[in-house]
C-alpha cells in the first residue's frame, strides 16, 4: 500500500474499523518516513480533498440550477397559475399550441419540404409558395415569444392564410361532391374534414385579434385591419393561382 493511502486511512479514521487504523499506524512507523515526506503527502491529500469538495459544490450548483430552470419552465407552461393575467395566459396558450401545430405540420409535410429543397430548379413557383406559411410559422413563434410586433404579424398572417385556405378547400370539396369541376387543383376529399381546422384556425385568430393581446404587441386597430386585408388578399391570390394551374 502506498504511503499516501496509509495517510488517507488515518485522515478518514471514522470510515475504518479500529484494527485497520492500528495497522496503518504501525505500517507508517515501520516505514520511518521523514517529517518532510509526511508533510508533503498531507499537503497533497488536503489539495485532493479541496478539489473533490469543489467538484461536489459545482455539481450541487448545477443540480440546483437545473431544478430551478425546470421549475421555471413548468411554471411558464402552466396556464392555470393565479399570478398571471388572462392576456398572458392566452399568449402562452397561443405559443404552446402554435409550437405543437408547427411540429405536426413539419412531420406531415416533411416529404414536400425535402422535395422542395432537392428540386429547387425544377419545381414551379406556385408549389413553393404553398410552403411559405410553414416557414413563416416558426419565425412567428419565436418573435411572438420575444414579444415583438413582427411575431404577432407573422402568426396572424399564418392563421389568416390557413383559415381562408380551409374555407376554400371546404367549398371546393362541396362543389366537387356536387359534380362541379370548377376547382381543378386540389385532390378529392370530404368537406367534413375541414370543420376542425376551421374551428382551430378561427380560435387562433380570435385570440390574436383580442385587444389585450394586440396591446401587448403595440398593434393598433388600424394596423390590425391592414394586416388582415393584406393577408387576405395574398391568400386569395395564391389560392386563385393554384386553382388555375
């Protein structure tokens, strides 16, 4: 056994049985170490203990920091906290639901996105335009989370586009099932499947257009109606372009 290991046994006597302590003392005496050697070994052992204690403190600080951040994150996601205002609760709801919607859209349109980036020189402009709202959504979520007016505008644009697109698709589906062939672009589907998206996007829009939410993002009533008009015109133009292809 090394000299320093014997000294560690004596330094942590409470962790060993009396016979082990006595044996370590006897072994150190038999080795006849100099005072300078023993002082050096004790200094090294003390430094090792200091480093271990520092590591323990650091690990404890990291665990505490993780716990606090986890608690703060859970508190942020809590929509039933009494201390937050109704507008803040709605804002959080918009953020959480929009993020979940983005994850779903990314999953469901991943093949289209890959096709778009793998065939940039071959696809039509009209096809790429249909994916713009999916690109807008994550930017809108981030900026909305940072409480920037651009975030409100992007999310409002996204939900207006999807709200009007849902109405367009439902109208096409109804006309198609009735024998009309005026809508030539979109695939055949039943109109009933658009009820939930219609309600979902409508609820998002109602929440975003609330006065207290707009006030948080410094959006005036005039700016709101301009945004609605611009997004509506752009959406109708895109849908018309897709329909005539």
